[in-house]
C-alpha cells in the first residue's frame, strides 16, 4: 500500500457539538497535524441562527486552530443556501477559523456562486462531497467547478459512502478527474445508529467495516489511493438528541468497536459507568491511560469516587480514543 508517512492524513467526519470539540481540542500534539476533520454544523434548534453561529464559531476556535472542512448541511440542506453559506463563513472569519467550504453537486446555482465568492476571499479551495451513485454524472461536477471558478487541482474530493462499506475497486476508476484532485478522500460510517438493542453488561464487538473495506480497496491496486475518512463513533446523519440514552461506552480496536451497554441514563445519573470503565481496563484491547485524553478519563472514571460523566462525556472519551487509534493505525500502515 503506497502511503507516504510524512504526508498521510486522517479525515474524521464529526459534528460541531461539545463531545467532538473536546476530542479535537485534547488530541496529542503529534496527532493534530495528521488530522483534517470535516465538521458538520449541528442545527441551532430554538436559538437564533446568528447567535448559534457566533457561539459555535467561538467554541470551535477554542478547540481547533488547524485547517478543517466546514459543512453546513444540517442548516441549509442538500441544495445549500446563499444567505446561510454567507453567514456561516462570515462568522468563521470573525472567529479566525481556517475553514474550507464543503460543496455538493446538489447545490443550487446561487449556492455554488456563493461558494465561489467564499473561496475567492479565503483562498483555501473547497471540498466536493459526493456519493458513489453521483459519479456517473460528470457534467454535474463540471458545473460545480465552473460555478466556483476552480480547477480540480485546487479542490479536494470526498467519495462518501455514508452508512455503507467502501467498494473502492468498483468506484474509484469512475471518479472524474481522479488524478487531478488536490486531495482524494474516501469515507464510510458503519457504526450503528443505536446501541439500545445490544445485550447488557457484556462487551460486544462491532466490525469496523469502514476501516477494513478501505484496506481491502487499497490492496486491490487502485489507480489512486484515497485518504481514509470515517464518522468516528457516530452513525452518519444528524446527531440524535433528547430522551434518556443508554449508559454506554464505545471503544475502537484495530478491526472492531468494543461496545458495552448497561441500563439507561436516568435522572442525570449513571453509576453503571464506573463498572463499565473498570471492566474496560481489564480488556486486552485497552490501550492504556497515556494513549489518549479519552483513555485517561476512562481510567479516572473507573474509580467509584469520581463522577460517572454523562452522554456528552462518554462520546468525548470514545471519539478522542478513536481518532488516536486511527492515526496510530495509519502510522503503522505507512511504516
């Protein structure tokens, strides 16, 4: 597999919510240059859009000072919105975010032209995000490039499998301008939407088909190897919210996620998390306290005298560990 260890990068697709922001802000110093995240702005619910964008921009600035892709899909939908795109990147500039816009072939002409104005002002290019079933319509990609005024060499391309495993041997040869894109990325998100139906009080192994299918694709001999991306420990789509989620911990190993569920988060309390963390420390796939900020918190929470955290903290720990795990795996592959 042709991966240059000095140039490889990992593209996690994350939400702009607190769990992922904490994970990004607490990455190890050697890991940060290897990570180029796609941050999907979460919906503002009842908050006014401008207040939501201002607050989220400030929070992202505290968490991540590197370049990243900024996707407003949950604010403007598949067609985009010139006014929302303009406001998103205006606030990004106000917060000194090094944001690269994400564009889809489904964007309206007005949205595409607005992206063109954004890339002209910011000078960072953009990311075209497409699914495998959109690859056959080369004219749509030509229209996007013409509208934003960039050549493929100035644009990154994401082949997004969403909730399916990658079929790179079949799809990569059909990617238009394959050799020309500035970066070529493939991503898949195979974590289930819910873990509520898993057996309780025992570790379950869920295969990381996003990782293994990417490896299989590269082993098949591709005309261009894609950068690896995934949806960390979430399923693709808008983040779920509300209700009493199950008390659970998600922990990536080489080829699988270890997941343990124990009851529900009732009345803001989750004493079961102490025993979950204590059990994880005894598993052969546990990487140790120093492996990530998330692992450090897991070790701390194994102590029943410490607080058990809540759903946002459990997500923080799992995403923090997951990103470090993938970067560690990519380092090994490149060696």
